[in-house]
C-alpha cells in the first residue's frame, strides 16, 4: 500500500504567509495577500518595460515574473469568488 504524506507540508504557499498565526484577522490576511499580488503585478510591469527598451538580457526572468503575476492574480480572483459564494450561502440560511 502506498503511503501518502501530509499534503499541507508538501504544498508551497504562494504568498509565504505563516498559517499558524492566531492573532491575525482574516481581513489583515486578505490585505496582505492583495498587497503581494499588487507587488507581483508591479514587478512584472517593470520587467516588461525594461525588456521593451532592451535593458534586460535574460528574457526568462521577465517571463517568470509575468507568469508569477498572472498565477497570483488568478488565485486571488478564485479566492474572491469562493468568499462571495460562501457569503451568499450564509445570507440564504434560514434563521
């Protein structure tokens, strides 16, 4: 029988946040995550501009920054959708 390890320990957290913090509110976590997504977007745009004017020799770094930015934005949009779905379900509950 194949043994499957702990999924949490093997997965990489894209935002590098410490999930064991108990004194941090959910809104603080969201603000920090949105700030990091914005940081990835700014970095990607900066790399694109430098590549356009020919100041970057290694296009791989530009493409990696662009990919990282795109993935982080897609992840944030998915989280937003899930949060809104959960909110709508809670609002439909009969009390």
